[in-house]
């Protein structure tokens, strides 16, 4: 594995959240950022953007289905 050094400037609030998450995970800030970067969708991934990658993680009480997920997300999931 090739290791490179990168300098990133974050807003103080974002850095504080990242540091808190790293502590909660028991890893360094560098490790957390590397894991987050590794989890990003690859440029040539087969899955198109905008599609949800999970299937049926609960039952709907609204009568809407997973097919409506993108629309619900656009509506803010009913948060006016």
C-alpha cells in the first residue's frame, strides 16, 4: 500500500466532529479519514448515483414503498 501525505483544511466544527468520531471508533483521525475515503463510491462503479443500496429495512405505515424513496428524500421525508 502506497501512503501519501495530504493537508486538508476543515472548518473547526467539521474537524471536531471527525475527531470525536475517531475517538469513539478507537482510531486515529488519519485512519478515520482513510476509511471514509475508501468507502466513497468508485468512479466506475456499476451502481448509478441516486439509487439507494438497501432493500426493505422495515415496513411502511404510510402506504408508500421503496420505489418512492427518492421522491420521499426530495420531499425531506415529510419534514415540511
